[in-house]
C-alpha cells in the first residue's frame, strides 16, 4: 500500500511538472501552447518586437505614415515584419475610439488577428487613467491611489468597469476557427519608478501585490478570460531584492521582464550593456526557482544616434542570455523613434542584427508554430 502511494505521488509530481502550465490553469489550448513554446524558444534565440509597428511610422524623408495596410518600418528596412508587436489600451477605459497614441482600437484588433495568423506574438500594455479621478492620466502622481481604490467602493467599481471593457476587447480577438487569440498582458509596468499612479512612491509593496492579484483573479474568475499570459515588468532595478519587492508571486505572473532605455549615448554605452546584462543575470537567478518566461519588455535608444547600436550594444546584451523577446518602443515622430526606417543611419546595422542566427523576426518565428504543441 505504501509503495502504491509513493508511486502515485511521484506520478502526480511528474505530471504537474510535465504540464508546465501558465498561472491561469483554465487557459485556452493556444495560450498554454504559446506559454510553453515561448519558454522553449528562449533556448534558441530572441524574438525582436516593436511597439505600434503596423499603426504608423516614418518615411525616408521623415514624414509620418499612418494606417497604411501592411506597412511597417521594420519590414521596410529588413523585408519582413517583427516577431512581436506591442499595443497599448490607454483610452479604452474612457470608451475612446482611439488609444492614447492615436491608434484606432478597431484597427488594433484587426492587426492582432493578422499577426496571430502569421505566427507572430502580441503584447498589450495599458496606460489607463486614474480610477480615483478619470480626468487624470496614467502619469498622475497622487499618493495612495491603489490603497484608496481598494478601500473606496466607487473607485473600485470604476476600476472593475474598466476591466470589463478590457475583457470585451480581448474576447473579441478570435482566430479563423473561433479560438481566442493569446495575448501577453503587461499591466502596472515600470512600478519601481514613480511616474505612474501605480508607482512605488504611491503605494506600499503589499498594496501593489494585492492590486495585481485582484486584477488577475477578476479577469480569470469573474470575467472568464483565459487567453492572457501575465507579464510582470519593472523599470531598471539594482538588485534581486528590489525586483521581487512587489512581485505578486509565482501564482500570478507568467513572465519576468523589465524596461530599460539607453540614454546619454555614447558616454553611457558600456554602462548600459553591463547594467542590462546584470539585470538579466538577476532574472535568471530568480528564474531557477520561478521557471518563467524572460523578456526585455521595453528598450531602445531614442533617435538611434549610434549607427551600430544594434550589433554593438543590443546584440552583446542578448548573447549568452535566454531572452524570449526584446521590444523597442514606437516610431512616433522624427524626434521620437526607436526602430530604423528607410535611410535612417542605423538601418544597415539593423539588417545585420536581424540576420544574426539568434535573432528571430517573423519568418523564423512562424516556423516555430508557437500556438501548437
């Protein structure tokens, strides 16, 4: 009898490890497959991503293009789309037709579906307004916002109403067979800074963790949303302890990431490489226990003033590290862009970067069949 119990226990343990499930145990088949395959892909290389890649960008003469079908600055330079596409839901909570950067939500949905059908990956952030005072933006610095939301029934109702709208949005994302399209959801990002109302100076670690857990539980258990992979994403951090101070727990996050921007180049080049590699090393140490996806969820050098930034700065950061994806920020204006466009000084170097065997754009990513077993 004792031997049978031991064998049964071993089977349960082995089965649990073998399943390798995301935090939402009711996640759709495609979401579970994406979760597992993103972890496997880390061993092969790193997917390249770009925020709002299909929504707008820059022409060779630095004029803006907006909403042109199948146009992409990354594709214009390399001949193919990126592997990962970033989107933001800011404005959805206010029933706006466009997000805070002017992207129509209807077009965003179409793009997400097309990206999924091509084998790419979608990730969503949310610069939403302050539920205590919806006239104020995500950059509102009112103290105790999260604590007051959790204690104030009216504010909490505002917040859950916004989550309801998000649930409708992600429920509308369906593939050709009616399956829900998996999305990486990255809420309350850069919280180790204090420029957003959810930042570290505006709430306690316990309040932040409680708010995160409430959000995940509400989406999973109340709204029955099961096509999300949850990404925990800090700003730069100085130690593993700082990174984990507000971590909601392994039961509430599927992905460990951070945002880090390269500023003051070229004087800071070596420091940026060293510090980013150190942060990745910290995540890999944490991940020995947590066993999550790892990503650099936002990065870039504004205006790409270093012609060899891709092969001399970003590539050395990624090499030797298991990183699922790296995403650079948007090409919003001639003075605010993070990916090259035709004729931009770093474009040739970006092509060299994209051809590195360890870098995955959309064509190589498609062969990985991320949504299948």
